[in-house]
């Protein structure tokens, strides 16, 4: 980016989440505050925020290449969605019918549907088709205000299928440079069909054959394991996390969606960046997370779609811990990448305040992604922001959960085409 490429955003009704420097992780009571500045401007140089201030002290427009008038709309840092599976083939609305008729997620999986259904389809689909479908979903996420996003593999479940998914994610990263994208290797999402009844051998294959290839091609920032009842055990999770750590790859674990699985404890023990889902959580998990560097992450979209309990986010914050919320965008348990909806569910179903829920999808989402220069407005941060219509108050963002409030999205200093 040329340093001459300067953008001024003026007449911002309310600048939301503005700090002098990066806020880091917000935990406990600190999650309940969002610094705001009324009637403000933001200056952007290249892809980064240069500074901000009140309109009474606005810089001359002369030095700017472009001026955007926010027309008293509110300006927010982009959402940071730390958990998605948005590379997939086809869709699973047939299972949606099964769920309406009363089948559970576990019953569908036991019948050979679920993740294995998506895996069959993915292995038949070309890399180009996967890339096109994922690009469409990614553009929708960006238009909804998402500026940073994690994407997992986990529908290949074969050496070739997993590498194909991870190469698609790598290509997305190259093409969508205005988004911050992180890739996670989730070979341990389910046991591939070829290994049916031989789970131990499947895990050996992941560790001995696939992980070294993933590491050699630098295809993954993180490794994930679905550590839950009927999927992978704590021992298998520990083996995979241990092997990944030898390649310098940290964990982001699926835990406690279907049962209290021990996934939180093993994640914390191996220094996982986050433990995700947590629809079920006991005092033991809270104790394990306290003082750790692992971000508890909840996915209320999956609770909504599957009709399972919501994570006790309120309890986690009240215990002084941080909390991130993410979309879990995937075809089986959360076919939506809307982070506004996630933030609304955080308030409506998990009883987070609007401030807590906003911090969970921005500042703490960035931390759960391992991205340090997003999720808040501060000098040096990426200029990834969205502008809304004028709002009566902060809570309106989560309250008006279907109103199309976003008028403009700017990613790393560039306006998204309308
Ligand atoms: O995070 N729980 C495991 N994995 C996904 C669901 C994947 C699927 O059903 O395709 C999740 O909910
Ligand atoms: Fe998931």
C-alpha cells in the first residue's frame, strides 16, 4: 500500500470500540464496557487506521485521497469469526427435514449421515468448484461485517480430501487478501469411511501421514479435534495436539457439544488457542480455563439450529473469564455466517449484555483467531470496519436482529463493492 493512499471517514455518529492501543483479551467485568466517541472522524493510511478524534478537531480534507461521509451512521470494528467450516460441497437440507421430524444430530451421524455425508460429496467435488462455493459464502460473510475469519478442513477425511480442502483455504487467503483468514486442519472431525471400525488406525494416519504433509506445505495455522462423545477421545486428542505442537501448530478444539468430554482440560493442558462449543460446561471446566491462555468460545448458532442447550456464557464471564462467540458456519449444525445473528443470540439466549456480546464477536474473536491487529479501532489496527445507519443506542445492533443496518463495509482500507 502506498503511504499516499489516505482515507478520511467523517461525520461518524458514534465511533464504537475505539482505543489508544490494542485492548488485548477482555475478561470478566471488562467485557461489559465498550469505549465510544460521539461525532467522530477516523483517518486511514493504506490498510491501517492512522488515528481518530472528534469532528470538532477534524483534520483538513486536503491531505486525503478519498473522503467517506458516514452521515452520522455508527462505525464498528469488523467482526472476527474464529470458528467456521465454510469450505463444503452441496448442502444438507435433507437432514434439516429429518431434524424437523424429530431426529437428533447424533442419530443422523450414527446413520452415516452428517459429517460423512458432506465428506462423500466433498471428495467428488473439484477444487475449483469448492473454491467458487466458498468464495460466495466468504463474500456474504464480508458483506455482513466480518473482517477476519477462521476456516477449517474436516470434510475430506482422506489424505487427498483434507489436502484439497486446505489448498482451497490457501487460495481463498491469496484471493481475499482484504480479509484476515486463518486455516485449521480438522482431519479428526470424524473417522473417514475407509477407516470405519478402525479409529485408532485413522488417528495414526492423521499423525504419521497427513499432519507432516500439512506442515510441510504450511497449509494450517491451527489443528482441531472433535473431542466429544461418539467422535474422538481425550487420549486421541492429546496425541494429535502433541504431534501438532512438534510442528509448532496450536490447537483449537471442539469440546463439550454432545457431552462433557474432557476436551476443555486436554485443550488447556496443551495450550490450545481456544476450546469451542462448550454447550455443556461444569465448574471443573471453568477452573481449568481460569488462568489459562485458552479462549472459551461458544457457538450459539449451532444451539439455535440443532435445538440443543446454549452455552452458559453468562456463567463464564461472571467467573472472570473471557468469552468469544463465533458462527460455526457449516452445512450440518449452523448454515449461517451471520455474526450479527450470533451477537443477537448472545444477548437473547445467553443473557450477555450488548457490550459483552459485541466484545465477544470483535476483540475476543480476534484473540481466538490469533489476530492481534483487528477487532477494535486503534492506531495501527487494520482499517476493517463497517458503517451502519444512525442508531439510537448500542443495543440496537443486537436488538434489531433482522434489520439491514450495515450501509458500508471497509476491509483493510478498501470499500467492498456494493
Ligand atoms: O462444529 N461439531 C462438529 N462439527 C461441526 C458440525 C459439522 C457438520 O455437521 O457438518 C460443528 O457443529
Ligand atoms: Fe465447528
